């Protein structure tokens, strides 16, 4: 799940990044159909309730801090 959210919210050479709020809505909509419901709940709680954000090194193009 983390890889899915990170991939969609990071700019790629072939597309612009989606916003985190927009992607979390997609994840929520896919609960129990595209994604396991318990995993979606854990993901949403992490971002919405625990205010998690990806480290800066992951949000740069290329995904590496080197």
C-alpha cells in the first residue's frame, strides 16, 4: 500500500504527481475491492490521524538522496 501511494504522489518522467489527498481518496474508494480493507484502514489512519508524510528523499524525482 505504501508503495502504491508513494508511486502515485511522486512526479514521474511520464506524468505529474497526484496530491496526497487525492490519492488517499482513490485508496479509500478501492477499499475491499482493489485493496484489502484492513490495509486501507491502516494506511488512512497513518496519513490522516498520525499525520505521516514520506521522507523528502522519497518525494524527489528518482527516489534517491544520492
